[in-house]
C-alpha cells in the first residue's frame, strides 16, 4: 500500500488531507512540523510527502531541501495558500515533484498524487540517484534505498557492516561508501579474510617486523597501516579466528596496532567497513563470533538485497554485461531475445549478480548470431530451475554411493571418496575456481582449501 506523509502545522488541513487520502486507499502518516516529518521519515518507508510551505520554525522549502539531501528519490508535493512565482520556481528547481495552490481542487490533488506515485517520474528520479553510483548497476526501489543509505552514512566516520549473500556486490557498496566519504582522496584497502591462511592473518592485518618469524626478512606493513587515514574493507569478516577477533577489537577500541614481533604500538586512523554472507547473530549464539566485536563493527548495518529481490534490475544488468562481453569477445551481439529474457526473469539466481554475469559471459561466448537465444543459456543450475531438462541431467552431482558399495567398503572410505568427488565436481563446474567452488558447496574458502590439500586434488 502506498504510504503518504502529510506535513502541515494546521490541524484542520492535516485532518482534511488524511480523511481524503485514506478514503482513496492510501496509508497516511501526519506531522505538524518539519522536524517531526524528518523523524517519521527516519523510522520507515514513505512513498510521497505532501507539505505546506508556510510553517513555523522549518518551512516547507527548508523541509524539501532536507528531504532531497537524505532521500533524493522521494517525491515531494508542496501546497500553499500564498502562491508565489518565486517559491514555485525555487521548489521545482530544488526537486519538488509539483506545487499546488490553495484552495485546491480535490480531483487536482488526487491526480498529482497518482502521477507522483506512478512509475514514470519515479524512474526519472531513480536514474538521477543511481547516476551518482556508476559502479553499481541498479534503478530498482531496493537499490535506490541502498544508494540513499550510502549517501547518509558515507559522510560520517561510523564503521559499517554490510550483509548480503555471495555475489550481491558488497565490495562495490563498500567502494561507493568510500568514494562518497570525506576521505575519498585517501586509500581504500580491501582484504578477503577467508583467502588468507590463519597463520598469516595477523601479519596481513597488523604487519610484522624483520625477524619476527621464519621468512620475515624485512619489515612489512599490514592492512591498517596501509589504510591509515583511509578506509579498510574486511570482506568475509565471519571467517576470522577468535584470536584475531580479539586483536581486531583492540584496533576498534583503541585505534592502535602492534605489528607481529614488535614492541611499540602504532596509532592508526582508519574507517572500517566489514562484510559478511553469514548471519553474525547466529555466529554469536554459537560462540564463533564475539558479541562486543559485532557491535563495534555494526554501528551502521547495511543489507544488500539478493538479485531475486530486485528483479527489475535484471534487464539493466543484462544490457551492461552484454556490452562488456560483446566488446571483450569482439562480437556484435546487441540484445537478448524476448524469450531468453523471460527465462532469466523467472530464475532466482542463487549466485546473484556474479552468477548472472557468468550466464551472460558464457552466452556471448557460445552465441553465433547477433542476439542471445535461450539455447545459449546452458548452466546446469539454470536448466534445473526452469525445467528445460529432466532431473537426472540437471542434478549438479551424481556422487552418492549405493548400499552395496557402502557395505563392501565401509562408511569412512565411502564418505571420504564421496567428499573428494564432490570437490572435484565443484571445481569442474566452476572452471577450477576454488572460491566459486567453495560457494557452490556452501563451505568457507579456508575449509575448501584444506580439503583440496587433504585429498591431493590437482
């Protein structure tokens, strides 16, 4: 249901508009001042603001400016009993959707509301907001909320914890926060916690001094030293061991580090953005993640929606990846066939944007015409989701032992062999990408690497 916020310091006008809009089927919130309106906007979703211009303390034009600073895609309709051409020009130049003079015709305001909450104008607003984030493709309502949140938190020094499934673009969001921050002229240093062996993690984060361990032939700066005065991005933060979590907590509390083998502490000034595809609250309950560290990291939590929750962005992403890989592969493929696009729109993309990119890359590589046909979209998980082949062909792995094999060889041997074959199958399906294979199997990169070494898989 469309939600409308009515702002007017006259109770009679608030009540009149509320009765009118509720009768038309809208959900209505009311505010008697600009400050109260901003507080309501901070609490939850509002689709449209209707505000009087002449109000005590903060007038409607000031409120319009504040709204556009924090919620640039939110349409605002201004109403007033004192029509002024200057006010109208100022309002429209500063992002107002429309300007209505009292006494207004009821049909007129109903028409303006219908236009303001329809897709055409909202699409224009969405494009203007998303243009500020060229690194992230999206104009859906869900992504506009992300863009608005980035704009609000980027200018603060607060630590941010980005939630999201694998492949949703959490690092792109982190980069956007840095780019819109006050330290955008400083460095952005990323590190993937799961990609570094446990015994090297402390050195990678905090640095080490010469001779502190075998192989430490020179002093080395760690992540926080490199990111000093800038932004450090810790991806897959849920993979950190308890010992490293404790040391990281000290960095957040004291803003100082001690390199491995060092004696003196070093002060650092770093904005930390962390990301995870795990539910850290569950990790805390299981005793795998420190609660105090969680609250230090999640000063501002930000959830990046999976692609299945923003299907409206699929055509935009498809077009972007088509251009990218057509140029890379030197092909003249301009578009997807309507049926191929329809099939993609029905797919849930468990691998999110990364999986869509893989589908388009492979489709462009396989397609011989100048348009992508459904036949070129050949990932097995894709076929399984859309029932284009029988279940036996679409099943990702056929590695389960039968009863005779189990009883003749023993449980441990069969389980080990099954695990090895699963690892090999995952590597084959992901083109020998260990990171993607780990995601496909639902295990951490560190665990996958250990198992590959255990079974001597080449």
